[in-house]
C-alpha cells in the first residue's frame, strides 16, 4: 500500500493525470514520456515495474505487457512543483519506443525540418505480432 | 521564420500546449519540464534560447529573463507521437530550478516518502531579488 502522503504531494492535471519521464538509470538518456494516474503510480511502486495510464485506450498500461519491454524502476523522483514525475529505469530489451527504437525522441530539428536520427533496432511487427 | 512543417508535425493538447523536457546537453541529466505554445517554439528556434509558455502567468516566458539562468539550445528533438519535445541545453549558471537547485527533480521516493536529495546551490532570494 502506497502511503497517502506520497500521492497527496502530487498535483494531477484536470484529467487526473501527471506526466512521467522515463530515463535510463545509468546514462540518464530520456527514453519516453507518458502519463500516470494514481492507480498507475501505486502499481509502479508496488511492483517495481513502470505502469502508465494510456490516454488513447483510457486504461492502466503495464509498459511491456505486450512487447516484453518492461521498465524496472530503479528510483522515482518528483519535481519542485509536484506536477512531473521522473523514473530512472532499466529498460528491458533496450527498446522503449513502440517504433522499435531505443527511445522515442528519434527526430531532431535540423535545417528547418524534423530529421530521423536514430535507427530502428527491431521491426515493430516482430515486437507486436498479435496487434 | 520557422518553417510551417515544423509546427504542423506537432500535436498540441486541448489548451494549445506541448510538454518540453530540458536536459543537460552533455550529461543528459533532466533539468526540468515545462510547456510550449507555437510562439514559444518559434522564439526558441529563432533565438536559440529556450522559451516556454507560463501556465500560471498565461504568457510567453523567456527562461532566465529574471534570473539570468538562460538555456542555450544545442539541439531540439521530437518524440514518436509528436506530442513531446526534448531540448538539449547548456544551462547558464548551472541552476535550472527556481528553488536554486541544479534541476527540479530534487525529491526522491525513499522508504515511503519524498526525500530531498539535492542541495540548494543559490538562495532564491539572491536569484530573484526584485520578486
């Protein structure tokens, strides 16, 4: 059971969510940003695996439940305003992005356009064979 | 003038904003997360200094305009869904947080409570003498 003071320090937005940034616990490289509701935070703390709230599916999302690319939480941090979480994680499989890349920020602004800078490590059709 | 294709790739939320994560360009350490509107993005690209949209003041916010702690943008990145920006920056003065700390994520979840883990580098009353 997560202590009540942990959630009460957080400022959720008008839809009951808080942004959560996941970074590699060894390199600090930003892997992704997603959203959590109180249940996702509780489940993350209890299980040690990152859980988010899927806004598109409007449901709890155990990251890696389909792909096997779980995120093992090494530490959990909160910002000054209490409205952003930071997770330092071990990214299982080395792939955080549903496009099959190590992280989600694979487009960079170069000379006036978004340019893909990071390779696909694994074909998404192999990651999500049943989708 | 920022090319129109740059903004059209972005998915702003229902209030016209997009989250922007600022990290140290050398260490990747997450400094803060704030929000941008199209004007903030345009100004950031044009000037090379991070501009955000202050939700509390509902106005464009040139980060460092009061403190001198500007953020010089080294590169700008976009995530897979087009709804999160990542800025790799040189943090002038080494202080990103209005509390006088290097970054905003100075609270860590330890043994059931949020514990302060990072020191105040400079007293906020010295950073914002006129506020």
